[in-house]
C-alpha cells in the first residue's frame, strides 16, 4: 500500500467528465461568492476589536499588510484552480502533487474550516437576528435561542438558517449563486450606507496617535484580521461548476480579494476617524458608531446588512464543504455513493443534506467557542500545503497547461507558505493539541477505510497486475 501515491492529472480530467457537476457559474458569480465569504464577521466584528486592542488607527495598514500576504496565496491558488479545474480545492491539488495521505489530511482539516466555521457563523447570525427582534420589541425565549450549555434547549434561529441554506444548495448551484448575489447586494448596500452616513463625520484628530501600539501593532493587527480572509480558498471548490474555469477562476479569486481589501480599509478608516479607537472594542463596531452618531434607523439597516453578510458566509462555507466531500467520495476515500448528482438539480444532494443537517446540529446544540478557533489552524494548514503544490507541479509536471501562471513562483510561493506558518505559530498551544488529536482521528479513519478503498490505489494495483 503506497500512501504517497499521487493522482494522475489525466485520470482527474476523465473523472470530471464522467461525474461532472453542472457548469453554471461565470467570473461575476465567483467574484460575488468571494465577497460573500470574505466580508462577514471580519468587517462587522474584527475591525473594531483589532483597532481597539492591537493597532489603533494603524488598522488601515494592518489590512494592507494582511492583504499583501493573502495576495501571495491567491496568486498560487489562481494557478492551481486554472490548471486543475476540479472540485476539492486544496485537497485535489495536494492529491495531484503531494500524494494521497497528505491530501487526506488536508481534506480532513478543511472540515474544521467549512463545517465548524459555518456552525459558528450560524450562531453569530442567530445573535444578530435575535438582537434586531429585541430592538423591535419582540423578545424570543432563551429556550429556543440558546444551546443547552448556555441554558437553552436549542438555538432554533441558527438551525433554521442552516436548513434554509441547505435547501437552496440542494436546488442547484445556479439558484445558490442567485440567492448569494441578492444577499451580497444587501450587504454591500449596508456598507456603503455606513460610509455615506459616517464618512462626513470623520475627525482627523481621532487618527492621532496613528500608531499607539507602535509598529509592532500593525503586524499584531494583521495577524488578527487575516482570519477575515480565510474563506478565500473556498472559491477554488467551484472550479468544476464554472463555465470557463481557466479564465474565470483567477479573475474571481483576485478581483474579489481586491474589492474586499478596499472596503475593509475604507471601513476601518471611517471607524477610527469618527470615534477614538479605544471605544471600538465591541462585537458590533459598525452599528455602534452609527448609534453614537444618532443614526438609530441607519444602525438597524446596517444590522440587517450584517445578517445578510453572515448568511452569505454560511452559504459559501457549506457549499465548499459539500464540494470537498464530493471530490473525496469520487476518489473512494469516503463512500462513493455520497457523490451521486441529482438528475434534475445537478447538485450532489446526498452530501449536501448530510453536511447541512450536521452543521445545523452543531449550531443548534453545541457550544462551539473552543472548537471554532480550530477553523483557523485547519485553513492555514491547507494554505501552506496547497500553495507549496505550485512549486512541486512546476517541477514534476512542467508541461501542464497553465492558463494563469503565478508570477515569480520561487518568491511568491515561499512568501505565501511563510505567511501562513507565521500566523499558525501565534495560535494558542491548546489549539495545536486539538489539531494534533483531530489529525490522528483522521489518520485512523484513512487507515481503516480510505487507504483500502482508494480508487487511485485500485487503479494502480490493476495496472501493476496487467503489466
């Protein structure tokens, strides 16, 4: 049994043709998905906390620094997505370049980002929803708005939003993209409303001192807000459902990153310019600032935009998890029956239902505060391995068709890997322990099922016998 066997790129292309998902997405859809998954808790939560505790008004530079690190990752992912346009994202790239065992570990740890992350976002969605109802004079009982650990029975709003998203995803990727477009539109409208109302109230004296925590505060702030960009890899999972992935995937990944970076910097500029940075240590800095300025109605509208924003993040994360599982089931590492595509909707409906119900269960009944931070380490591990695949494939498959080529790969790729490793190094020791335990569980499952049922392993064994 060769656990380091790689997947032949020609075999992958044949599998995509035989198990093809419906190609219904264009570059605009990928851009909107990018905005949908990147702009969420980052702009509505992390901006204020990072400014108050780490960078002050220098948070603007923190976003610039963080985006530079992320652009290295995006350039590497753009080459991989255009040259290997299949579902699975980092898992698939690693299978082709790094071997089966490493690919399994990447796919296993993506569960931490997608499923656990979606559950955490659903919990945040519920909190915003309950808060808006409370402001309107409607107070829901704790029994149906909190998990048992927090004194409730079930977090029903979190469960319902996940079930709604699951229904939309089962209906097909085009319908999902349409819902995502509308929600992204609401979210962007809320952000522009905030900039329109609060922008004229900026007082430049609030930007002094600009670096109250020193130059070190810029990098500290960047480490915190980098997590706002973690969902960027989920875009690559859509390659198999994109009409022209060689062209549309690089455009979607890079353009969505640039748009989100501009919006992040603009919002952080206005936030720190309207009120002293020390007052922004709140989980709702955008609505807090509007209320402080007397725009209570505007604050409610922006809160609605925040709900739309969290909905799109949850949608794209659940979508990405189903496509990662789709790729793994097609390879035989999890039961192949799970990759069945619905004859009418063209979506992997079985996997989608399983993921949706699982996420709904975690969001509704489990306190996920301790587990949610594992999203970061799982994603950063995938970033590190997947970006390294660019250099491996340049060496092992120099003739691979690359519609988009990462510029200066010997510089960009190491910088992408070092950026991810640097941020991983700052995570708590307890997170590393949980990461190790989670990985060992994954290795056990691979040994019991995946290694024995791998389609690549079976194919290579048959070829060896035939030879």
